[in-house]
């Protein structure tokens, strides 16, 4: 169930560059361009070809290897940030939406 706060959080994620689309589809990009997506994300601490360290979660999230030569899978990173509870709570606090309660 999506609450109004949750919907505002998800909407804030949809303001990302053209690399992400609400319907989950996006243009096919070369690895060096796919790498820019997590590198420019405020929630990413460090980026490697097959993992991203989440600032809110404090651990690495895998970005593959569904296709080992591919790397920097932006869909897996988007799946993480839409589901990461720690990131959502940090977003709530930053935007004055309360103490992090749903």
C-alpha cells in the first residue's frame, strides 16, 4: 500500500535523468554512460561495475552479474533505492515529513 508520503518519495526518484523511466524502460546505453547514473546519485557512496554502496543502508548492493560483460545495471540500483527502508526514512527526515514513521 502506498501512502501519500511514499508516493512523494517515489515521485522524487522519478526526477532523475533520462536513464530512469517510471515504466522501467529506458534507452540502451554503453557501460560508461550506465556508470554515470549511480555515480551521480546522491545515495551512492561508491560505484563499481557490479556493485554500488548505499549511503543510507551502509552496504553494497549487487548490480549483476546477470550478464557479466554488461556491468552498471541501472535497473537493479533503481530497484534498490525504491525499496530501501533506510533511504526512505532518511528522505522523510530530510524533507521534514516526520520522524520516519510511515
